[in-house]
C-alpha cells in the first residue's frame, strides 16, 4: 500500500461511489446478529486413597483402599457473535479506487499518449493544480476588495439629511452597493449549485482539465480548499478537446450567462488587466477552455 492509497478527499460524490460499488458487489448485504446461550453442566470427581500394612494375605504388604467421590454443578455459557463491518464514505471510495485499478478500468493520465488514447466514458486519475472558475474567482476577489474599501471609506460628517416624511436618511455607500451587485453576479454563476473547477494537468503540461463539480460534495460546501493546491482527481471523461480542435469548453454553460455573447466580457477582461497593473492580484478572466482539454465528471478530489 502506498501513502496515496490512504486518501483524504476534499470533494467526494458519495452517490456515485455507492452506485458503482453496488454494481461491483451485486448489491449490499447487511447482517448483524449476537446470540448467547447458557446451560448447566455437571462434572464428577472421584479420588482413591490407599494404606499399606502387614496383615494382607494376598501380598507381602497389607493394603487398604478408601474411595472419595464428589459432584460439582456449574454453568456453561456460549456466545456466538456475528459482527458487521462499518465503512465510511472515504473507506468505500478507497475500496472502489483499488477495484477500478485492479480490474484495469482506471486510466492514469501521465503521458501525452495516454491523453491521445482516451475516449469518452473512461475512468481516469490525474494530478492537477486546481482553481475555481476564473470568472467566479475574479468576482469574489473584487467583492473582497470592495468590502475592504467600504470599511475604510470616510463616513459623512454632520447630521443626516431629512427625508420626505421627516425621517433622517443617509445615502448608501456606493461601495456597499457594488458589493451587493457583485454578490448577485456570483450567485447567478453558481445558481445551479454547480461550480466549474479548472486544473492544469501536471504530468501533461499544456493540457487542461475542467471538472464539473457540485458544491454539496465539497467538505463543508467550501471549495476554497482546492485553490492552488496539488490534488489527484478521479472521475469519468465526458468530452475530449484535441489541440487542433476549434471547439472549446464553455465555463458558463450551466449558468444564466451561458447564452450571452462572449463579447460582453471583453470590458471586464480589460478592467482586470488594469487592476493587475495597479498591483492587485486579480486572476485573468476566462470564459472558455480550448484544447488540449478534458471535461471530467469528478468522483473525488483527494490528496
């Protein structure tokens, strides 16, 4: 066993794990039984004693015998136990991974040839440095920057202006308004409870993996743990984009922006470049991934 076989999942689709194991095992069997039986048991004990004398006519020495007999009564207890093994989702995934590997159903993505030989529907395992959908990541970074700016913004001095009904009013901080707008934009990007994760395949430089994840399957529904980390991904390939293909994987296809013209985001790209030149760490806005690329339904992201 290798250290990676003792995996620690950051993302785990338990439903797929259970379904695939049920296929391998022809369903699951559960049995738990403890039986205890008790009964009486009897034992007998006898002892023989002897003494030697000179009056025995049958031998040179006299012998007399005395017999002792006893009886004991006790309890005999028998216990029969059938134990049930309890698996955790992680242990079941580790078992599934070993079964896929031992049966030759798991393709390791370690060379360019392995990528060329891939077909849709295969199980794959690859190493990658992962990050969120770049557009989501950019919007979240902008939201944090504007929220920080709102904290340090100067508060208006003097009494607040009086409104129509004689109640004091205070104009809303424009930074707070922008924070709400960006928050709504991010919510629309993840409205289907899904998040596109982009990974650079480490063993095949230049190849990108796009993972269609569900937020519910992340630990504590927090996808931030995968940012800039090196992880292994086990999943099933659903699409392969070759290096010379004109096709691309649309990162917005599951959002309300999926049918919006890409030109709409050109202004945002220019703005992100300006912010980066100003010294802010804003990721480049990307809305589609071109080949060579793999689109994968992940079963687990682990280390």
